[in-house]
């Protein structure tokens, strides 16, 4: 039995006869951040977060702590019980999940798990040494275990590894961006990411402006993944559908996107950051969301499935308690590939337009219609006669994601794994598999600052 699962069992016993779910998130990680090509703010974490959910007469109480001694567990159980006693009954609460065998998944790499703080600093230094410009970013790796035990008989755990490098090469008047993520250390090349960022930065000097308007555009995987993630939080979650506040409302079964666009949420895919079960202990399933442009589904947890009725079942997408107000979330998105060999080929398809490496400062304007605003940065270019041409300053945009997805001249044949974790809360690696895409419409509303620091 793993240490985290043993902790979960001890915490469950502290619940003293109540219906309960004990959850433990164990983390050992390090983050070597760098700025102006110097490592600074190194962060090392070794922590266990214990959460206890107690159910009394249909009322749910939740409490969390990082104390692992018996006294701390008893105090945690008392707080969870008090929270349950003061909570209103929830008619949609489905009760605790029954036990089920989770699927076998990959996602753990011994070499990544063995990385020490010195190793993390060495890998950060490899990125810095490969850059002839000032380099900003980080290298991070971690080992995370999620363990659940319940009075309903659930007893599951999964140990995961992940590693990411982010490289931003920037000086006055120039900036370029690259990132890499994998659960295997062998899938990360810090020096290669740095070199890619530098080469991009070199082409951003002398950036010009662009008139507001609608332009065909090529979005590299980091840009498209960021935009799609913001759209997906509401559009592909069951709670937004049930509350009639998301783009999914009234559109399931309809062809609303380009037929080249297909999307799934697949946490079982070994090319991503695999997960075996969700935060209720329900096994993960692949969920088909868009098939050849047809909006086919959303992701479900047990609460939204009960609320929907008609035999609806969870797809294994219950989020952590801190995100429960969002409902089930699509954190393992995978965009189907196209036929183009490179983003440069996508530029040939659009002929005249813009080329975008990365997006920043995104905000949701209208979740129901999928309208999002933000800025491009660290590599925005004009496309002329099918060629990536002169650099542009950072552009302000406001786009309707459904309209952007309505006409896609092409997608690349290679998916890239993009990190979707912010590293501010408990580490739980999330990522999206995305190709680069060409769209017929990207709405530019203004210009911002030029590239660089």
C-alpha cells in the first residue's frame, strides 16, 4: 500500500462512523525559475494535503489540513463534521461513489521522479546556457500521488510524474517563446526550447503595427491551446449546459464548427498526462466532445449526472473541491490532427493574414457565445503571399471562438502537449494535446506594446 493511501485510510478511520471520503494529495516537487539568465526563487515542496468529506443526512461537510498526526486528523474530522451539520441538504448530491476498478494508465517515470534540486537547477542552467539573449522562465518537475478511500469501499491511488520547461528569450525590442511538457524526462529538452525561443525572438525586431480588422490567422499550439482552454471551461462542462449558460445549450447534436475540427477529453492517452480516476474515485473515460464539427457532448461528474437524470452517468470528470463550483471540467483535451506538415504550410493555406505564437491576458467576455479577449505576444507576424513575413507588435483581440472554429483551412499533423498547470495550488499535472491551426477569421481590435521586456 502506498504511503498516501495509508494516510487516507487513517483519516477515514478518524471520521468515527460517519459516511466519509478521505482524499490525500502528496507532492514532492521543485521549480527553478530564472530571469535575465540567472536562476532565482528556487522552490522545493514536500507536502501532504489531507481532505475529509463527511456526509450526514444528505449534507456534505468538507475540511482540509496538512497535519498527518493522529491529533491533527481528529481535529480535521471534527471540522468536517461541523461543516456537514451546518450545511443545507443538497437534493442533487449523489452520495459517495461506489468502488470501481480504474483503468491501467501510464504517467509515471522513474527518471523524472528521481530528479533532485541540483538536477532541476542543472536543467534550468542548460536552458540558460543555450540562449544568447536574456532568458526568462523555469524548469520544474514533480512527483504527485492522489489517493482516495471511502466508507463506500473506494480505495484507489495513482502516482504521477511531470516536467515542464518554459523559455522566454527577451531583450528590448525582441521576444520569443517556447515550452515543453511531458511526464517523461526524456520528452523534455530545455536547451532545445531555449534555442527555439531565441530563434523566434530574432525575427521579432523592428515590429510594425496592424490596422484593426478580421484576418485569416495561423495559431501555433501554445496560442490555440490557451484560447481553447478558456472556451472549454464553460462550453464543454455539464454544469454550464444544465444551467443554460454555456455555448453547449441548445447546440448538442448540431454542426457548429468546421468539419475538420474534432475534440475529445481523453485523460487515458499516454501522450498526454494520464489519469486513472477523478476526485470522486470514478474511473476516467474518454469523452467525445466534437466530431467532424458536430457538438456531440460534454464532460460529467456524478452530481451533474444525477441532476440530468435519464440514466446519465459520470464520465470521470469530478474536479477537486476547490473547483467544485465550476462543475466537471475538461482538463485532458485532445484536438484531432490535420494534414499540414508544419505551421509554415498553414501560412500557405491562408495566403494573407497573421501568424501568432502565444496569447496572454485572456478574459471571458461572454461565456454563452464563447467571446474571449486578450493579447498576442512573443512572436506575432504578418503573413504575405503564404509566407511568414515582417514582425508585428502585440495585438489586442476579441474573438468569438465558435466563429474562429467555423472555418479552419487546415491543422498540422502533429499534436503538441501543452502544460495547463499554474503551480500555485496543489500540484496536479494537467495538459492539452493540440496541433497548430489555421482559421479564416481572427478579429484584431487594436495594438499594444512591441516585443521585448
